[in-house]
C-alpha cells in the first residue's frame, strides 16, 4: 500500500478491535501475503495478434510490485513483526488471547490466502475473517454472537452460516433490496440469545464476519481459486443471481445474515488511498479522508436515510488516523477519472442512482453530493 512501511493502518484496526467484545481475548492471526516483484521491461514485449507493444507495469492490487514498493512492504513487515513480538500498543492481547504474524512464502491473493489459513492455522469451530481496512466504529457484541453460535442449534435454528456486522452496504438493507431488486426480505429475524435481530443477505460480502470454519471450507472454498481471486467476487454474484431466480427459499443454501444493530458498526477505508503522513501534514486538512464508506456516525440518533430515488446513502464521512494522510477531493476525482478510462464498460446498474453504465463509485450524482457536503461526519481511528 502507499502508506508502507508505516504500520499506522493496522494500528488503527487493532485499536478498533477494542470495540468488539472478546476480540482481543482470541487468537488473532495477521496473514501477510507475499508479493511478486516485477521490473519495468526495457525491451518491449510484442503482442503478435495486434502488432503493438506492452511493458510490465506495477499493479499493487494484484501483488505485482516494483522493487521500491516491494522493499517498502518488506520493511513494513519487519516493523510489524517487532511490534507484535514486543506487544507494543495496540498489538496487545488480553487474558489468554494472542496475536501473531504469519508471512506467506509467495503471493496468493485474498481467497487462496484464506484457503491456506484454513488448512494450516484454523482449528476452532468458528472463525472471524477480517479485512485490514474495515474498522469497528461502534460496539460489536462479538462474544454474544460466538456464544449463540456455539450454544444454540446449528445455524441458530434458521440456517445462519455466517453473521456480518452492519456497514454502509447493509444499512437500511431491506429497503435497499426491495427498491433495487423488488425483493421482499420479510421481517427481521429474532433469535434466542441475540439482543439484536438478523436480516438475511442476498449478497455474500467480504466485510468482517463470524462464521463456522467447516462452512468456509465446504462452501466458500469449495471451488477453483485463481491467484488473486476474492470470495466476494466468487460468491456474491452467484448468491444474488440464485436468489433473484429462485426466490428467498434458496437463501438457506447460503445462510448469510447481518446483525441489525441500527447503526453502522464497520467502517471501510481503502488502504490504497492513504499514504504515510509527513511533518507538514499535521496542519493540513488532507489528514481527513473523504472515505468510500458513507454515513458513518458516532451518534445513533442521527437519521440515516438515502436520497430520494437512490439505492444507497450519499452523505460522506471523514476519518482521522494518526500517522496517515489522505488524498483530497480533487486528487481523488483525478484518480477516479484515470481509473474509469482504463477499465471495461460497467454493465450493471449503479447502486446509487439506478442507471446503467457506471458503478456507485463513479456515479455523477454521488460525486456531486460529496463536493456539496459541508459538514461531513468525522470519526477518530
């Protein structure tokens, strides 16, 4: 990530773990993927079918790094290894908990790396899979969920295989699904020993969630996993299409639910959009990021409603993270413009305005709402 070798992003994540009851009493494994070091090609490679030339380019998302980027990552891991070994705050377990760093010998990518972890590391009946840029911003009843999944009948009696925490994508979820897919999810499901109700998910999300270990192995990983693949991409569309075709009766095959606490518990901040802070950043407003997540509030009393006719929310959130600085609006829009011209046409409907031809990320209405936002929510991470 651009912020390497800094460990500030993971420090913010581990500080947020204090909001998940029992998290720091668990065995926490930081899974560090390998990276593939590439060199800019001096001699151009020729594509015989088209007659043009190509050069190897850096693609951080796909693990292809130039030597300087790879060295920053290795330095990052060395710093992280020392911090975890010495239990430097916030890498401090509680009670019988533990924190360890496992460095993979080569680059796998998200889904294959999870497969490696499930084969080599995980031996418990339950596992919680977290992403490095998803932070807990409100209290999460993790202990309550774990005890319910272990003590109640398998699947809590409703076929629940994994339980997610509320994020931007799942706020007002029943209304969003009904508006976009004309699908009625029914009333929230009340389960014994869970204070808050559950809502079925029509899409498999990669956000932090608690699940049965054998479910991950037999359902999520029971397929060919190409290097660099993501479970959300592999499972999400399949689940959605199955449900739209066969109705909610097929949902029990997946058993994905979100715990409806009435406020966003997870906050997503893309690690690819942050850099290590410099000295002059302390007085710079760019220390606040306009996040890809929206509508994160520290107060549960603030109404969180979508715009008229929108499939999602539009109000933006800014976060402050010690040690990190973030791109401003103009730089973000320029990056969006560059990225949008290099990708294939978007064929689905925008999750914000409902029109075809662009994703929510590039929605003109959503970008305009960001620029017009005068008083965004601010959270400390």
